């Protein structure tokens, strides 16, 4: 009662801020206990040699040796780290372009649109981990040379592109994207969902005006659709980075996990995770700063 | 004269437009069919393999349609996965955590959408940051804190062991810090931000308190996004290996059992050794049994999922 009385004596603004603090309190508590505290611990762990003893654990301060071990001695870590990054940089544009295109397709009116949407979002339901299992089952077949063949004849497409005299780097990229296409389709579910929602939120009046002004479909796309959807390109970009970086089939994460649980080098595994986290953070900041200048906001 | 010409040209243009849109419709149909095929191809492949005997798998003339249809793979997978028990456990754990995550993200997201306070923007930035932290960074400290749980100094050393129980995941879900929970908070916040405040003001004027307003007025309106959030968190928990492996060690969950089954060809105390090819068929059957409940749930809720995207208000 006492608290109630005290709250009712506050002004409306004050009451609102008290309510806000109360409603968000679970996250504040959770952030401190289950994110911030473990992060601080992980800094300490990365600077120490950790061993599990009876009834707890002991830490021995060893300075930066875990970091130098991860960076200079473990050559496999370095290689896998660079591999993961290059793979991400190659997959990112492919996923973004595909999901944008797929969203435009699914936004058009045609028979069976609902069924097509249900199928396109299916990969969201069949999470990444189970897909890996599907993949592993395929490797078994391929190992026994019973594979049913790839979707596309990549070599034939490669020859065709070579004949077009395109720069070899571009050809290589297109080929890699084609080879990875099923993978790209499967990791685009949420991105399609977000783009589709963005497309549906564009007021139809804008299209009517463009039509009356005599804009062609091509012009309408670049002058209306694209700017209106551009904030979501940024959102999708960030989501894709997060999704790929924290995906369970991520090679680097698996390697770090194996270091921790397999060989018991906890300190080194945490040091590796720190390198990894910093790399993501730097990448996201660069992208955010450079892309957000070109994003169009209505208000 | 010129009027007739114009009419002719415009008629010709309309005809051209119509042909173009027809060509596009055909092209679009092929594209959509192709992409859909890529998505369901692995499942179809699994379906055919799971009914095959090992002999069919070695036989190069057998493709897609098994020569002798067998249910044996499903029987073996059923037994080795401890299916019924694991199914019930997984269902209970996923529903519990799904509901808790729903509740916490609803309350937290609503708080962010409606009430400004000092530092609310910074706190919201921390929500986004929580999505970015690689799980491997905090995996070990979290594990140790729950293994020797002292409730952060309240319980006496060495604390109690929460590993193997649902408590760690329940605590994470309740505080909105479970995996990808930040995404749900973000969705809820965007949704309520997009909703007009008139409704709440009317409720306040009529004398309802903030809690009553929230549960009686705002929550019923948000049912579509609540279902989407529940579906997501349920499915992600169902598919989760990382946290289940970390905190629910030794429990009989579908994802854990499936992994154990496919990684070990020979389980001690269970049935004899099964050779590689046969095991491939068995794991295909097991994967199908693993995804069928998810497919059922998706089929049941897909209309919410597909039709109410615009209602999620992801676009603020």
C-alpha cells in the first residue's frame, strides 16, 4: 500500500519512468547476472590457466599467454578463422540478394502463393542443426558413390561464363554461389520474412503516383521499392552476420568448443572467443557506419 | 488520322504488356517451383532412403523408389532414440521454455515500447548486444556458475549443482537472456511501438492500472505475434543442441539422443553392431521422426505465420 501511495504521488512522467524500469527489470537483472558477469569472468579466464578441482575450480594467472598461443602457435585456428570470415563475406551478399528477390516474388499475386510462402519459410522451422544432419547423411552416400548428383552442372556453367570473357574472379564467385545455392536458400528464411514484411508496409499510394507519373517498372523499383526497403537491408545484414556467426554449424565455433571440452584448454578457448567477438564487432561497426548513410528513413 | 494511329499504338502496347506479363508469370512459376524443390529435396530424399534396405542402398539401379519397402529402420531408430520418452521430454521442455520466453519478452518489450526512462536507450542497445555475443564466450562461465550455483553469493560454498536440470534454461528464459531472446524483445517492442496509444489512455482514464491495462487490453491484441514468438522459441529449443548439451546433460531429449545415435554406430547394451550403410538409412528414419512433430506444428500454425507477417510490425 505504501509503495502504491508513493507512486501515485509522482508526476505522470516520473510514474512512467518507474514503470519502465519495473517492466524491463527482468532483462536488467538477467543482463548483469547471465551476460555481464560471465563476460567479466571470461576475461579473467582468458588470462589464466583454469583447472577443475573438487568442489569448484582454480585459476592461475598467466597473463596474455593464452592469446599469443591462440594467435601464433595454433596455426589451425588462424586458418579456420580466416576461412570463416571469407566464407561469410562471400555468402552475405548472396543471401541478401536472394532473400530480397524471393520476397519480391512472394509479394506478387499468383495462384498457390500461400503454399509457396509456407515452403519458403520451412527452413526456419527445420533449424540449422538438423539440416547439418541431413547433410551428413548425404556425405555418407557420396562416400559410397551413391550420390544422386548435384543440382546444377557447375562445370558447364563455368565454361559458359568463361566464354563470356568475364573477369575470372567474378566467374569464380558466381560459380561458388551456384554451388552453395541450396545452402543459401536454406539460410534465407528469416531474411525473406523481414523483406516481405517491409514490402507489404509500403503504402500503395506511392505506386499509384509512380504509375500516374509514367514511371516504368524499373524506375519504380529503384525510386520507390528500394529506398523504402533500405532500412531492412541493414537489419537483414546485421541479422545474417549474427546468424552465421552464432550458427551451430559454424566451423570456428565447433573448433573452439572442442578446444574447451575436448582438450580442456579453457583459457585458450575463451581467448579465441574474444578474438572472434572483436572481429564480429569490428565488421558490424564498419558496415553500420558505411551503409547507414545510404539508408533512407521516412521520418 | 493521328487519333486512329494513337489508338492502334496503345492497343498494340496493351497486347505487348499482356504477353510480357504472361511470360513473366511462366518464368516466375518455374523459379518458385525450382526453389521449393531445393528446399524439400532433402526431405524427399530422406523419405525414400528411410524405407530402403541396406541392399537397396548398395544397388546402383535403385533410385528414389526402394525395391523392398521396409519399416525396420524406423523400428531401430524408435528404440535407439528412446523415442516416446524423448518426445514427451522434448515437448515439455520446449513448451515450458517457449512460454517463459514469450512471457518475459512480452513484458520487457512492452516496457521498452511504452515507457521512456533514463538509460532506456542504452538498455535497449544492450538487448541488441546480447544477440551479438558468441555463445562460446560465455559458455564456460555460465556452465561453472550453474554447476556450483550459489545464487551469486547467497547459498554457501560450493553451492548446488543445477546442471542436468531445467533450471539454468528457465532462469535464462525468465530474464530474457536465453539464446536469441533479444530478437523476441525487439519484435515485441516494434509491435507495440506501432500500435496507437489511444487504447491505453482510454483504459487509464477509466481507472485501470498499468498491469491491468497490459494484461486485459494490450495482450489480447497481440495474439498473432505472440503465436509467432512462441513458435520460434519452441522450435529453436527443439532444435537446440548447444545449450541442451551444456545444461541438460544426460537428459533424454530428441536432439541429444539423435546426435548420440548418429555419432555412435555401436551402443553398449543396445542391439548388435549395425554397418555404415544400414546406419545411414536408420539415421534418415530417425531424422524424419525428429522433424515430423515440428512439421505438424508448423502446418497447424502456418496461417498465423504466413498471413500475419505484416502484423509482426518488424517494420517500425
